[in-house]
């Protein structure tokens, strides 16, 4: 099923309030500005800064 388009449009990075987008595997949301990945678990985005994973360069 994945994350709905409507939900994706209203979600923002909790750290910088910038836009997020799906990663290629569609199992996480990426904030390009903060270089963070927020995982999606059981179709629920985990938008917690402490649980975000830094993106590799």
C-alpha cells in the first residue's frame, strides 16, 4: 500500500520544517537539507529526530 500522496504532501522534516520525499526503496522519507532519513514502519512514518538516520555522503 505505501504512504498516501496526501500524507506525503503535508509531512515536513521535524528538524528544519523543510520538505521530505520518499527514498527509492519507499521505506523512508528523506530530508535533503538535514541529510536525514526517517523510516516508515508498518506504513507509519517515524518523524522523530532522535530516530532519524544520517544519510551517507
